[in-house]
C-alpha cells in the first residue's frame, strides 16, 4: 500500500497540536496544553509509523478514536471556557476524524 496524503495530513495536525499551546496562548492551562501536546505527539508518532508501513492493518480506527477524543476532550477535561484551546482542539479533532473516515471509506470501496 502506498503512502496516503491522509497520513501526512494527520502528521501535520499532530505537529500543530504540539505547537498550538504556545501559538494560541493556552500553555498555562495544564489540561488543555497537556491534552494538545500528548495527543499531538501520539498523532505524529503513530502516523509516521503508518507512513513507514510499520503498522498497516486497521490503522485508521485508532486515528478515528484520536479524532473523537479531541472533539470531546474540552468537555471531558473541563476547558471549554478556554475558547482558543477548545476550538483548536475540536477543529483538529474534526479534521482527524474526517481524514480517518475518508481513509476507511476508500479502503472499504477498494475491497468491493
């Protein structure tokens, strides 16, 4: 299987999550910045493994879980009042979920 642009999109999203607490000014909010840096690091490392084909079977389901968590985490961790952090996290979560969904759809369409 070839490298897909979705893998690289998730890597870029992960790097943005790592950098966003400083860029958007929520680095002092420990829940928001810890979540952003932690999930961002997981996205980068995991999607580099996918791009290098170290992991090749069912990999997009974990990206789907990451994306759903990112959309729900402002509520679960209680940082909805930190507007920049919440909107950024939910937007990247939506993008990650859409990229994973697109990859799953394409994989299922190829099997038919």
